[in-house]
C-alpha cells in the first residue's frame, strides 16, 4: 500500500499497540476491510496489527484523507470482539497456566508465578483478556502486547525504583541532547508517596477464643464445677490456632498453673430444616468421627474450612447426633483458702488473645511514614505474590515525576524499559522508566515520543 504517514504507540496499562496509517491511494483504501491483518515496518521493527476502523474525509476541493485505525490482534481477546466466557479450574493451577488457558496461547511471562487454589478460580461472563488481566494485576503486574502480536505479562516495575541508577542500561536506551533529544517537558506536581502497605489474601475475620470450666466426668476437675478456697479450678480453652497468638490468662484472684492439652470426644445434637442446611458446632474440630440421624437422614455432614460449621449433604428437616474429636488447651487457677476474711468469694477470669493473619504481609521501604490503603486480593495466596503486589504499590508511590520527550526514532523500546537521559537543560543525567511509546513517520521523517517516569533526584 502507498502510505503517507504512520503513527502507532502503546501506553502502560493500555495492553495493545494502537494508531493510524494514512494512505494516498483510493484503491488501496477501498480494498481494505475491517479486521484485515496489516504489517507495519518502521525502521526495521515489524508490527503485527489489524484494521480496527477506516475513515475517509475531504475538505472542500482538497484531496481526501484516507486513514486506517489499527490495533494489535490481541484486541480480539477483549470486548467488543471477544465473547464473554466462564472459566473454572478443576485443580490448583499456576497463575501463568490460568492466564494462558483463558487466552488460548502462550504468554511471555515476566512476573512471579504462583499456585492458586482451584476454589478461587471461577470466572463468569468474563472476556479472555480480562481474566488474564485480573491474574496479572493481583500481583502488581500488567498485560501488554509485543510488536509481533504476542502477549506479555510483566511487573509494573521490572526493576525496583531504588535500583534504577544501579542498573546497566542498554546502549540503544541511552538518549543524549546532542544526538537524540528533540524536545522535552517535565511536569512537577504534588508527589504521590507510599512507603508502607499491608497486603493480604482475605478480609480479617473474627477468630474463635472461648473457655469453659472442665466439667467432664473424666476431666481435669473430675466432674466438679463448683470450687472452694484452696482448690484448683481447671478450664478448657478453645481457640483458632491459625489466627490467635499469645493467649493471656488474668484471674482476679489466685495463681495460674499450667495444664496439659486435652484431647477428647465430644457429642452434640444438631438440627436442620428447609431454611438451614449449615449449623455450628460448639467447639471447632478437624475430625467428625460418627454421625447418627434420628429419623430423616440428610446424608453426609460436610465440615467447613473453619472447623466450626457442618453442612448437610441434602436439604430437609432432620436431627443428627455428631461425634467429633476436640483438642483444647487447658490451664488452672489455684485459689487461696480465703480472701480477706471470707472463704467463699467470686472469681473473675479474663482470657485475651492477639489476633494475627497468616496471609498478611507488611511491605515497607524507609521510615513507613506514608502508609497506603490495605490491599485484599484472594488470588494472593503466596508470600512471593503478596510481595510482588506490595512492591508495585510502593514503587508507584515513590514520588515519580512525568517527563515527555521526543527523540529521533528508537526501535525496540517498550513500556517498563529503563532509559538513561543526558540533557543539559535538565541538570544531571537521570534514569527513568518508560510508561508510553509512540512512533511517528511523516514524509520519511521518523521520530519516537516517550512518556517516562522519573524518580526523585538524589543529593
């Protein structure tokens, strides 16, 4: 085709190359249809694109302007081209495998890869690209298209901001005001600062912590539940050991004594009806030993992940006797014979615990004086994935400034790449991250416009 001008580019977060190709031959324009593949070569760099739309305009007696809007073929994976689909995974799957399954092709994966439980991998009425994007962004990544049309997933900051000045920059990513830089504009504004963020995979929920007098006939108190001065009263403690740490006992009178953990069999009647298929046990368990139905049988009882709830296999009305094992911590309070002049007195025992979340990760750089909003994302099931997300937030909150510059044509530059700028008008040389690339060809003149995030200058 006879081409007058070409302008194509990609911005961070935009995922696809987009632009226009201006033609000067009406026959070429008329034979092109929407969706046709088109290959554009600029300075030896080849771009695989497709025609998104076409425009014919004329002003008075001037020659018509014929332009094609072009986009990377990965646009076919998103609306309005792609149909929404449902996607589930039968087994635990890596993040990369989920994304590749959604788009039906291999992905250049430059991001941490981690395992996600199958129970979390359910997408409904989602486009293939939106599924890949949801997976990538959860770990601080982004989806973009390479010039050849292949999908790439990378970290928003492939190199952490503090390491920019320490990184070796390729020769073709070093720009100077003598040879390359044609124009430059730097924007100063109030910086966005984040140097501390909490990342977790789930919302903090209430944790179980309770105690009761050990009234078991064969228990630590021998079946006794009322005590006199001089005796030791033993208590059973039921706690969510995955969330609660540092349990503290504080009696109003007496001394706390240690006792061994107790393992025993508990029995409880549970009731189900047409509006309630899930009921709670009195104490958490990891093992249901036996279920006996009185009358209607509603099938198996399914123990919830919290170890506290059971759900009937079938709906209906029924009563079941549940036999389950319990493991409890225990402690005793050694009571004095008298308090003041009284040998009968009340006792208050306070039980406290510190709740922790094993999925929580605190990411901090420096003093931590500028905390960001907490992040909760169910896909962040591993430490590496949470760390990747946290670093992306802190790097983004490093007080970056925006620099727009135009230089002679530079092939092979992508968002995420580091560039080193030597420009006397901007003071000392500096390194920044490319956030946008646009190539322009007009009357055989080729230029490249870059959007660059520049870090804080070091003293």
